[in-house]
């Protein structure tokens, strides 16, 4: 296991995930500590450090899953995601959890040792509220919490074929939107609010006051034993217009880059003005699904281009200046500086 420093991990995450600076730091430190602990354990050292699993709280489509899968890629450990709601829809939670472990083992190429150091991301744990009703479910949210608790506490996973996997080194990251949490926090923090005093760092105080407390999670409907296994809480924040625009342009595998490469293979240069990314971001904001709707809008914009380019061999460049104007088809390439990606108009 390579011992990446937290700052190395953050720099890697920065290449793929826009914003979410606080979450990146919290995750990087937690992951670094987790794998330090594992390597010390392997060399026989007793660290006295208990495993700390992680909870990521924040709206959907803002990078929770992306952060986790990018982390796993940096650490070169196998990674699987699972959905707490589907766990609650099955009658046999135990079997479902075993299936998650089986997938992890598959990702590790069947190597038990490798799988036992993997990362498991369980999304939508906020849907496991106790007493949640409405739909008829085979398993209550609370019993799913108990089932997850067992595996998070390090109970070995047993497979059909009799193999047993040590799960005590697996890092569990739970995620959820926890929509009403803000309201609960606003209420409970009215009592525990730490006010600024002379000479105190306002940023530190702000962070303390924005912390999600275990009591907030109990009140939300997670059982104390479950939250007790998730002592590290990272928060992702909603993405604003500029962040959404940057997501299409800046990450290593950004949409703009993908389509530029695609068209370049047909000998056509694609140039999209910064205004367009801002316009798409505005639409995405209206859809309220974070960055999820970007790809759809982007592909729709490019459909007419991708359709007609193969029919017009003379075309050397396509310039899209606005979402509300037809693309321009040019017979000469534009200066490369024009094609350089920017998400914000100069
Ligand atoms: N902060 C971000 N930076 C870059 N891409 C993002 C970001 N947030 C979301 N995305 C993109 O939006 C999509 C959904 O993100 P995801 O991580 O699954 O959201 P969540 O798990 O928070 O619901 C993914 O395709 C991801 O690439
Ligand atoms: Mg997700």
C-alpha cells in the first residue's frame, strides 16, 4: 500500500472533482489514516487506532460518489457502490450485503487480501430512517442499519463457497442527502452555538458551528450504534453556476474534452464559447439535480453537430457561441487559442 500524504490525495482529487474543498480534506485525512493503520497492523505494530468509517452528507449530484471512486482509484484499492434503498427493498438483507462483498471480491480479481482493503460506498443511508413509512418495504430501515452495522464492525463475510473474508480493513463510506438535516441543525445549534470572542479564529468557529453532530443524526432517524460507526463526517455543498460550468471543462475527463477528442478524430475542431457553459449551467441549476443533468444537455447540444459532420467532408471546425444560436460550420480551423477551454467568460 502506497502511503500517499493527505495533500497528495487532495491534489489528485482536484484533477477530477470541482469544488468540495472541505470534503476533499476530510476524506483525504481519513483515507490516509485508514491505510496507515492497515499497513502498521500488517507489520505487527499495534496502533491503538480504531477504524473510522465515513459519512458524506450533501445534496445529490454534487460529487459524493465521484469523490469516493476517485479516492479508491488513487489508492489502487477495489471499490464498489451499493444503494441503501435497495437494501431496504429486499427481504434478505444479509444476502444482499454478501452480494456486495462478492462484487468487491470480483473487483479485486478474486484476491481476498486485496478485497479486504477495499472501499465500499453505501449511498442513500438517509433513507434508512427509523419509523420511515409510506411504501411497503420488506425490511425496515432500522433493521438495515443493524445489518450494515455488523459488517462495519468487522464481522467476517462468509461466501457460499465457504470462503471467509476479513472485513475489518474495509473502509465503509456512507452517503446521503439528509435533506432536513439543515433544519435540525439550525434548531439544535441555536443552543450550542459558539460565538466569536476577541482573538478567536472566525473560520475555526464557523467550522465548529457547521459541524454535523451525532445528536443531529439521531434526531434525523439513524440509530446511535450506526452513527457511532461513522465518526467522520464530510459535507458536500450544492454546486453553483460557475462550478457547474467548470465541471464540463476542467476535469481530466471533462465532457468538453471528450467531445473535442471525438471530433478531432474526424479532423474537426470543436470550439465552444464560455457563454455556452454558463447557459448550460443555468439550465442544470433549474433541474436541481446537481451536475447530473449536464451530460444530457451537452449531448443534446451536440447532436445536430455529430449528425451533420460526417456528411460534410469540407468542414474543419465547428463553433458554438450560444445555446440559442445554430452552430457555425467552418471550412478552416480556428486559432488553437480559441479552442482552449474556459468555463467563465473573460
Ligand atoms: N464536484 C464535482 N466535480 C466534477 N463532477 C461532478 C461533481 N459533482 C458531480 N459531478 C458529476 O455529476 C455526476 C453525478 O455525481 P455523483 O458523484 O454521482 O453525485 P452524488 O453521489 O453526490 O449524488 C457524475 O457524473 C459526476 O461526474
Ligand atoms: Mg451518488
